[in-house]
């Protein structure tokens, strides 16, 4: 029997630890889930940025501290290694799910991606002596994220993000919820990190403020949490029940299973909206409500747009809902920001701007001024030190990427159009402007679920939607008396 202070560790970088090729090492771990521990020795692997081969195991003294974040499959705690503070993600290895996080993180090496330093597995035993295997990812420590930044901005405005006006964001302040230069700095680094991730064939699938670490002192942003990330290969099928609801792309809400990395760009647009408005622009309590909320602001998608989102979706008849103009939706955003937002919130995924093209957008021209400073007159973090790999992603825009003196932004005329002009352009055969439709409340719940598995997942999170949902019935029911 293994002593309570001596637990069995099975180390393997790419396979489940119970597989035969795993290597077993006895380690003095005690109880990893305790609230505070003294310094202990661990045998770990150092990240060599090779997904196909482990480094030689080494022994490290790690002082474990308190847990500061918890989730369904584990928790994150702080620790110290050689005097440096680190974060250790402690994740249950559920045999029902394939763990991709470790090999993906070993593959990634970029200044806007959180750095994996070491990794190891350990086994914990419950009171019935049942064993549970946990993966431990030792990463660089960044104490804050964008969600904390947004909450702080909302507190400064004496407003909680979850108590902001729920139905009409147009009533919000004409001043951005977050400092505009901070928004530029954050969004630029998100796009640069995504450009690198997507160039590796990886889709993050869970872009949201909690997964975007931000150091307010240095101005550095890093994408973290690759627990939902996946290599998206053409022809493969992927679950549509993925990504946090407010940040979920419409093709996922339409039940698509052959989507691509463009879902990350939609999620990034919602993060952009949250930095500007103080809350996500599409904010509802179920997956179906979420789709209706999107349509209420962007208008009814055309048949061609629906097919672009999900070719297998068979129902195209929706009431004609006029889109609101971008200045209406974002009264606090400058024109160049509206132009970038319009390129993210496209129904057709192929029309969403590529992340590296977004880095070259004029919204970020202020960052290209070499004399620009960060808080307390500090230099900006490195933003334009592109690697040869990054420059090979799309050489057509390389000349637009380096820093230079800022130039006046060009006027973007189409963003000044009225709601009626936009509606006429997008829906020429739609209803007259005098009978524009406004969304209202409607009952939650949906009996049209695609499978028992979807039903189980939906019940667990409050989301009720599926490929079999006739959304048009819900929409018509909602607007039958408007």
C-alpha cells in the first residue's frame, strides 16, 4: 500500500497516464488539494516545446500555496519554484474525454500565449481508496485577467456589468467602459496570439475575458486555458456545444459540426464589445435566446448566410428583423473601432477578418507610434517583433505590420449610414421602416433537442438548443403581435 505521503505518479506527455507507455515514479506529494502546503520535492518534466518527445525528468522543490480558481475538472493554485511565483493548473483526467491540453501547450511558443514551464501527473485517493489521476501544468503566473479589468472599470462607473441595462445597450454612456488605449493594447495582442494559434491549425474554442491574462503594469496580454482547444482538420466532425454562451459564434448556435477557427474571431468580437460596453453585447440565458439576441442586433441572416454557417440547417424562414447600425450598438466607439467590429460580427465565417489582418487595421495605428508610452510613462510591451513564422502567415500585409508614426484615420462612410439605409441595403425586400421589429421576452425551454447527450449537457448548463430546433417558430411566436 502506498503511504499517505507517498503517491504514485505516472508521467506521460501525450497519452493517458494509465496507458502502458507511461512511466511510474514515486513522489512525495501528500494531498495536492489541501489549501496550503510547505515546500516539497517533485519529479517533473520541463517543457521542451516538442509535442513528440518528453525531456528528461528532473527533481524540483515546489512550495504550493492557496487555490485561487476552481472549475468543474480541477483548480489553479499558486506556487513558488526557485523563488519565482508560478501557477499550477491541477486537472482531473476523466477517461471519458480526450485530453489535448498538454500536447497543444507543448507545441505553442509565443509571447502572447501563456508559457508552460513544467508538467507532471499524480494520483489522489478518496476515502474509498478509489484513485483519480490529475495532470499538473506548471505555468508562468499572471495575477489578473480581462474579466477583472472589466469589473474594475464597471466599479469605477458605479455599475456592475451584470446589472447593466439588459435589453438596449444604446442607452449606455458614450464613453468606453474601459480606457480606449487599453482596449487597443489588449485587442491587438489577442489578435496576434490568435494569428499564431490559427497558423498552427489550432482553434482555441473558449475565448473569453477569464482566459485572457493581462498584466496591467507591463501591458502584456496572454491567451490561456487550452482545455477546449483542438486541431480542426477539414472533414472532421466537432461538437457544436462548445465555448461560453455569450461568446459562442452563431454557427455553433445553428448546430454546425464542421466549423473552423473563425469561431474564435466571433468570440474575440464579443470580448471587444465587453471592453467597450462593460458587458457582452449578446447577453442571454440560454443558447436559443442567445441566437435570437444576435438576430435582434445584426438582423436576420439570409439563406446564403445560414448555409455558410451550417449547410445542414434546413429551415430558412425567419421574420425579417432590421439590423441596428454600428453607431447605435456602440455609441462609445470611434469609427475605426466600428469598422473592425463590423469585420468580426459577420454571419458568414469566411467574411470575418483574419487575426493578422486585424493587427494591421487602422484601429491600432496609435500603437505603431514609437513615442507612445504605457502607464507611468513605461514603454509599451514588444508588439512588432514578428518572427519569421508570423511573417510567413500572409506576406501581403507584412509592410503594414511594423510600427510607424501614426496617421489620421480615414473616414469610413458606410458606418455612418442610418438604420433604415442599412436595412434597405441588407434586406431590400423586407418590411417598411415604419414597421421595424423589436425583440421582446418569450418563454424559455425547447423540446427540439438533437440527442440525449445534447440534452444532458444542456440541462447541466441551462442551454436549450440543438440542430433540430425550429428557431423560426420561436421568432414568429415572439413577434406575432408586434
